[in-house]
C-alpha cells in the first residue's frame, strides 16, 4: 500500500539504466550488473540523490535476495546479531549471492555496531555482500571503509543542467500519469529549490498535488516579512523575541539556512557576512544530527546575534 501511495516508491527506478545519475556513476554501476557481481560498497552523498535506489536496483536486476535495514531506526547491535546474522548466514533460495543494504549507515554506533559489522563482512563474505549508504562518509569507521569500495554521489556543475532537465522530464510524466494539473514554471521552481534531492522534489510535488493543481500560487516560499521580523529581533539583541520566533516558525530548518544565506546582503553588513556564513554552515551540518532542531537553530541565531553587525 505504501509503495502505491508514495510517489517516491511508486516511481522508484527499477534498473540502473532508468536512474538519473552522472554518466560516470551509471557506467560503474552498470559494470557491476554486467559482471553479475556487486562488491561491498559504501554509497556516499547528500540526501535524496539516489543511493538507496541504486542499491536496490542492482540487486533487483541481478535477481538477488536482499534486505534493507535503516541504520538510523534499527541500527543497534541486536539488529546485527539477529536480523542480519540470520539472513546472511542462510543460503539463498535462488542460489546466488545475497546482499544486506544498510541505509543511513552513518547513524550506526561507531563504538559497537560498526566494529561488529566489520566482523560480519568477513564472516559471511562467501555468501553475502553489504551495501552501505550514508550522507557523511567520515562517520563510517576506517576499517569498514577499507573493506568496501567507496563511491561518492557528486554532481559537477557541468552535469547539473543535464540532470535537472532529465528529472524535469521524469516529473512531468509522473504528474501526467497522476492526472495532476500543473504549470511547468511552478514545477521547475520546486525542482530548482530542492535540487539534487530528487526524493524531496517528489514529496513536495505530491504534497502540493493534494490541492488539486500545482501552480505558482501554492508554492510555500519563505516569507520576506517573517525574515524581516527575525532580523529585527537579532539586531535588537532580543533573545526572547528570537526564541519565540523559532518556536512558532513552521519553516523547514534546511530551507531557513538557505533563505538566510541568500538574503544576507539585505540585512547584514559586508564585513559580517563571512562570519554569518561560517555560523550557518556549522549549524546546518549539526542540524543533521541534532536531537532537537529547534535548539540547534536557536543556538545558531544566538551566535549570529552576538557576532554579526546588521544594517
């Protein structure tokens, strides 16, 4: 039911040829398919670029038995000892090699789970391969990296326009199949806003489609008036006002960091913009691991309030 409802699952590419990736990456993955052998892999890159899709597509094309385990939700040592051990130690009914896809493996405990996984890779190497996906490769311990081929999902500036164009065509086909009226300019704006997070693009468009029509009038842009109000609090060193603004804001934190960065010259003195950029970069990175994003954003704005000069 979930795969039928969520566009990200319903329209997930089933083959490497159908994925939208830089040519050099597709060539590497296609070689694994052609050779009928997938080595232990670490697929690293930002959210939504297709890491899990690639892992699943390769296993599907080879007809391999595989399981997908989310490291951020089920990444404890018990998962390794039970689910993975039981799966990896058994013989595939199809007679081929089996694979464990560990999604968001950078959330696995580096002191317990990751070292244990290293031993599993060696113990079951004859029967089972491992494909790890992660947003931050540096959070994967070196012994695991040395046992895997590490592939970074990087998109060069020269490739961005081509890939965005390919995905735009894919999105148009999806919207037409779902019978959703749309304006291409509005769809292009969503794509531009979230590129290259393909998953986010589809999720946002599916959300907008609930209104019955995707056009420029329904796009949720960060309000200039809301940002102006926040800047007033920061400029006046009004911590209480700033904290209340953060608590009441329904703005996605990732979108906030980008919006503040884009509009910095309108509110921050030129000599303070480098300081602002450093703060935004630090807290944007920390936001991926923050237990409470509201506290993380409040801490960021507290530093901006203290260190930056406003116009």
